[in-house]
């Protein structure tokens, strides 16, 4: 009986995730090619999302597996009480909190990317991907946060509970893609700057650039692609950071490298790539992540988006193994291809 209830709930959740809003498909005259009536699209002519039935089957199967045979995983981690992060030295440092959440500290500015301290990546408290590994840094051990970069609205990248607590305790500037400023305002948060692709702002001596990504947006069946998705570049006097968020492999990596690179550090997703019929256009494989780093002309490539939430079918420990193997195959030394432990901090 209990399993039957969970199955019903999983199916309901799957319908929510598999839904789609009715935004247009053709570009709006006089506006950039990724703008359509009511929202946004990926302008890559090869881009194709799986049909709704395929998505429904995938999420229903994943929902059932999370109940009947949940997978566990303990990601490698180091103890980090945040003490050193509250009194950083002059060199830029980066700390992997988990998934796509990084604490980047550069030129006296503390930046969080896609902050996620939640127990699930889901609109539901009782269903959806649960957190497998605790955050590598406790929320209360954070240094003062000045800027938060949000790549898109998916629950594993934008957690309402986390950003509300951040707003209340740190009052950072949230920098977001188009459409998300209204969402933040509806949640009572107004210190928000909203940018289109290639738009930028100057803040505390840094230039923050909204960079194209190949992905999609959705928090409910009614708002698919009504908000934009993006990657981010942080341009400081001495360093350049690329934060990929979520993206399939596309020509945009090379364009970002040409327009804004070379980068000193590029954080690219390496997880959630199987099955390919669901994931191939919206997530990079570990091998594609290495290629993206080359396209960006990154001095150091940092693997993110793995080992935190069980989002796809690949073995949970596979992404870093494939990432390291591909870097080695290409002759990229380990000191240029980083797989951090949760809570680990490195200078860059």
C-alpha cells in the first residue's frame, strides 16, 4: 500500500516535470534569436528536446527507483569549518560546496554560484531527487556573501529556501538571467539584477557577464522556457572565471572563449548525461566537458554537477573517472583538470 501511494506520487511529480508551457518557437522580429513569443529558445538548429511521453516515462521510472531501490553515494569530502574562508589571503580561491554550488573569493568579493543547501532538488518535500551528500560547507560557516549568480530556475540550481535565507542573512546582490527578477520579487527579494545573454554589469570592481548556455527552464508545468538560462563569466583585474551552470555541448563554449577568454578557471558540469535520448542536448558528458574547457581556453578546468543529487542513470562515481581519463588522454595534467572533494578549497 505504501509503495502504491509512492508510485502515485511519483507519477504526479513526473507529470509536473514533464509538462511544458506554450511559448513560441519562432524568433521575435527585431530581437535576439533566442527570444520567442512568451519566452526563450535555444537557437541551435540541431537542438531537440525529447517528446513529452519520453520525459514522462523517464521521470516516472526515476521516481519509482528512488522509492524501490534508492542509490546511496558518499562523495569524497574534507572538513571545512569556514574559518580560513572568513579571512582569505590575497590569492583567489574556490571552494566546492556540492553540485553546482561554488564559493568563489576574488579581490575581496565573495560569490556563490547556484546555491543549493536543500535536502531535495524538487518542488515537493516528500519526492524528487534527495541530497546524497551533505554540503561541503555548513551554511552558517559561510563568509559574508556579496554576489549570488544564478544560471537557471531548475530546483537543483535554484533552491527557494536557500536563497531566502541568503537574502535575509547576507543581503547579497542576486544576478540572474531574464525573467528571474520577477520570480525573486514574488518571493520578496528585490536586490536583483537581470541580464540577457552578453549583457554585463560592473559590481565591486568585477564585471559579471551573462553568457549563452544550451539548456531550458521550468519550475512548473506552466512556465517552461518563460525564463532564460545562462552561464556566467566573472572578469576581475587579475583573473577570469567561467561558470557553466547547466548546458549541453554547443558552439557557445568556443564563442565565449573567443569573446571573453582565455579563462583562468572554468567550472563545467560532468554529471547527468544518461540516457542520451533525454540528456544529450542539455547536459555535457565528462568528455564533452573537457572539450568545453579547451574551447574556453581555460588554464584550469573544474568538474562540477556530480555526486550530490541522483538525477540520471549513470553510476554515481562514474563522471569523475571519465573526466580524469579524458583529460589524461588529451595530455592535460591533473593540475589543470580538477575534481575537488566536497568542502575542498584551492587557489586559482
